[in-house]
C-alpha cells in the first residue's frame, strides 16, 4: 500500500439532499452567468434579426400579427436573462437526479471529475447534438407553419441523444466487465459515438425551413455561435460550480 | 470490517446514492415548467402562453429551441 496511490479522493458519499442543494445552487450560478452572456452577446446577435422583422412588417404595412409588441426590447432582454436562469435551475434539478443515479458508475477519482464528465455529456447531448441537427435560428427565420414539425425534430434529437448515451455507457460497462483495456474501450466508445451521431444526422429529418433570402448569412452565423456559446457557459457553469461545491463537501471526512 | 481506512474511503467513493422519488417528480415538474415558459405555442396556456412566449422569447431562441 503506497501512500501516494491511496491518497483519499472522495471521503464520503453524499446523501441525495446534500447533493441536490449544491447542484441546484450551481444551476443558479450557471444560469446567471449564461444569462449575463445572453445580455452581453446573444441579445446583441438577436438585434439585427429583430430589425429585419420590423423592416418586413413596415414593408407589408403595419398592423398585422406583430403590430403591437407586448414587451419592450429591454424587457425582452431581461426575459432572456431570467429565462436562462430558470433553464439553469431546471437543468440542474435534472442533473442532480441523474448524477445521484449514476455517480457510482462514472469514472473519475473525485466528485469534481465525475460532475465535470456528466456536465460534458449533458452539453454534448442537450446542446451540441441539437446544434448540429437543427441549429438555433434567430427571430425572422422560422416559418410559423412548421414550428410543430421543428419542435418534434428537436425533441426527437434530444431523445436520440439520451438513448445514444445509454447505449455507449452500456457498451463501455460491458467491455470493462470483460476485462478489456482502457485504450481499446476508448476506441470502441469513440467509434460507437461516431456511428450513432451519423445515424442521427442522416435518419432524423432535417429542418424543413429554408432561410429567406433577405436574412444575411452573418446574422444567422453570429446568432448560432452566440447560442452555442451561451449553452457552453451554462453547462460549464453547472460542471465547474457543481463539481467545486460537491467536491469540497465529499472530500471532508464525515463528522462523528 | 477488517479493511483499511483507505479501502473504506475508496468504497465510500463508489457507494450508491439512493435517489428519492421526489427528485424524479421535481425533475418532471421542472421540465414541464420549462416547456410551458419556453416551448408552449399556446396549446396549454392559451393567451397567457403568448405573454410568456414574448417575455421569454430571447431565452427560447438563444437556448436553441425552435420558434416561429
């Protein structure tokens, strides 16, 4: 028994309530950071699209569907911040339940490593995968007639991602239980992720909308990057803040 | 109970956490709430949904959810 190898990683298993409180707090922090990103970056990327909508409305003559705005732009920006905070809390609640259920199966010596890994998986499945399959669009792009179809594609993509993660996790568990080494397991898991990703991209239907000719490509590109950046801040925040808070707690030896 | 303190700690690190049913219930309620404020197109909330939709419009777009 060498002292170095036996350096304590995690000293205790948190009770679920202890885990839940810390992860939800991390969700509030992450939501506030991503909300700040929304105010500083994404909100600005949305502005040119809103100007385009107004220009279209003016060209068609005032008084149709968006004739009377319910909220001012600054109120909507605040709504963007608040909605992002709420999304952070909701995702953190989901994260806490899933982390509690799978913590003993996640690799990693510390809770920080395990929380970061699950946050990376969450970003990959709930942010990056839909960004590849059905990328975010700014206002002025979506066709109201296809919103239900697009919602179904979005939801279906998320579902495929969750099922895919479970399949890859099952593959890794199976290989490890047969004594397969880590390098071989990593290669097999990466191949499996590639095949599953390709299947989602090929077999899930594409967004039926075409982007109207009056929408500059830069407006769409800037918005998509900003959207993905905002989601990256959200998931990085949940991982870093949640991992840090939980790790501090589980490293301390249990009292009594 | 003859295992070393280190082994006990390692075992603790691998211990299972029992996730209570209320956690899954709250998760479902929270996800449904997020759907209502972000994704509902008036199917459930009617006109209140439109107000919520307009107020959370930025969040909905920027989090990558489909919208008109």
